[in-house]
C-alpha cells in the first residue's frame, strides 16, 4: 500500500520526509468566487456574514542537493535518492466572521496518490 500521509492510511509505512528539505518549489492556482454576500435582515439585529468558495490546484517539490528531481514518480521510486512532484486539488468554503477571523473548510484530493481518497480540514484564524 502506498503512503498518502492521510488519516485514512492503515498500516502503511508513512513518512513526511517527502515534504521537508532544504530546497523547495511550490505553485498554487486558485479561483475564488462569492457564494453568499452579506445580507441584512429585519428580523436579526446583525446581518449574515459573507460566504466565499474557492477551487485550487497545488503542486510542490522538496529535495536535497544530489537527489534526482522529476515531474512524475518513476516505477522504481526511492524517496531517499529521488524526488517527484506532489500535487493536489480541491475546494474550500470560507466564512468571513465580521472581518475579525475566518472559518474555513477545505477538501483536498492528493492527485499522485491513487489509493488515497480526499480529506477535509477545518481552520479558524486570522484573515490573510
């Protein structure tokens, strides 16, 4: 079983070493769009906060000097000697809490881990 690094891995030999090293390349493409704009109601003393959507595609690579770097994982892949591009895609729902913080839910699917399904994460924090 391949390691996806996700909570759904069962008895797999997982290691985060593929994502940490001294040389890094990363790219991200996002498409943001409004789902619900702030609405004021005569029944409520405050309006509903805006809800935004986002679709994304990420790609990244981390390696050490002397390691072979490729865009796709070769059949005899050894992560101690080679590094391959890691990719993911997914979507996000972000609720703006009155310009103080965001509540965000992400769903990501690792593209180069065929046996791994998608996974969701929650985030509460400052605007960026």
